[in-house]
C-alpha cells in the first residue's frame, strides 16, 4: 500500500490511503509530529492528514474502535492492527525526513503503465451529431429578448451537438460563452463561459 509524507517548510502532509476515524487520525498525526521533531532539526511542525490518497483501503480504526464493530470498525478490512501498521510505515517515513535520509528508503512500487491503446472506456461511443434539415449547428431557434430587467432569466435555444464530439474544437477551452456587444464598434467581449459561477 502506497504511503507518503510531503513536507513544505513546517507543514507536513500525511497522505493516507483510506478513511481514518477521528481518533486514528489524531494518533497518526501525533506520532508523525513527534517523529519529525525528534531529531531537533525540525520544530513546530504542523501535520495535516490528507485522506483518500493514492489507493483506497477502506476504513482505518483504532484497535478499540475495531473491537466494537460499528460501521467503521466492521469496515476496517485489514483487521484490528491496521492503524498500528500504518503508524509504523508513517513513522519510518517521518524518521527518514527528520534524519535527512530519505534517499536511503527502499524504492516504492512503480505506478502501472497504461498505454492509451490498452485503456478501456466505460463511456458509450458518441452518437453522430444530427441536426434538423435546413439548419446549421449554432443556429438560434429561440433568441434572447432585446432587454432584460435585473433578476430576469435569459433563455436561448440553439442547434447544438453532443459536447463530447467537439472537445477538439472548443474555442478557448470552453463549450459555451456568453458575450456582450459594446454597441459602438460592433465588438463582442466574453462575459461568462461554462466555468463561470454566475
């Protein structure tokens, strides 16, 4: 199971591959902090536990929580000592960081190489875009009104295809833009696109 600790100044991000309960997270955080500060070269470290990183190994509970067998304990698939195993792994990483001996750690597993030709897609194939006779893609069926009051909703209907068929042709990296004319020079300026919050 892949485990990581990233340090940026006095911040240590513990990348955990599962859902730690609150108490498990506290125990892990305290252990990593204590180990990082043990050599004296790092002080006042803030440790953040970042969940669901790299792989997913379900829940990680304390030994005591596992004994109760509520949802999280019953979903700790590697047994009652799962947290202890993770603490041991993360303690080793933290010690290597504190002692500046990360280069001596054993090399972890290489990520699998999945060439595009071997990947499968779970998306159905895109149907060929069709439009009504005597129309073109982009033709407006129902146009916007000439003016709106604050709070009005503008609705426009136009001939369009499946957005997945136009990924390679997106203008400026967006499927849709809302533009406003300056009414003077006939120039249009983009006000919103499909990533806008408004």
